C-alpha cells in the first residue's frame, strides 16, 4: 500500500478527468459555482505558489477564516 495524500488524489482526478465537475457550491442569492477537477487543481497550485512566495512553508501554521465558499476548500488544498 502506498501513502497517497488528498492532493495526490486530486492531481490524479485532474489528469484523468479535467473537465468533469467535482464541486458545486450553492451560494444562495449569489448563484451557484461549479468547478471541475482541472480547475480545482489549477487554482490550488496557483494558491500554493502564492503562499510559498510569501514565505509559507512546510510545518507553518496558517489561520483561515472563510465562509462555506469554494475559496475555503481551495485554500485548504493549497495548504496541504
């Protein structure tokens, strides 16, 4: 058995099914946001790069205070 992270699984899903819808967020009056595996992987990599460029590294603690929106889940993946 290999040790695989959630990020590994996301990368695999994005590689095999980049256009498949993965998440749907109903934001009430603001509408619905739908993201594919490819979009999630791309946005996660971008956010991870921004965090790293600002000095966030392995073992650092980061506080995240966001509502139930796509950005929370994307930041969570980027921090992994």
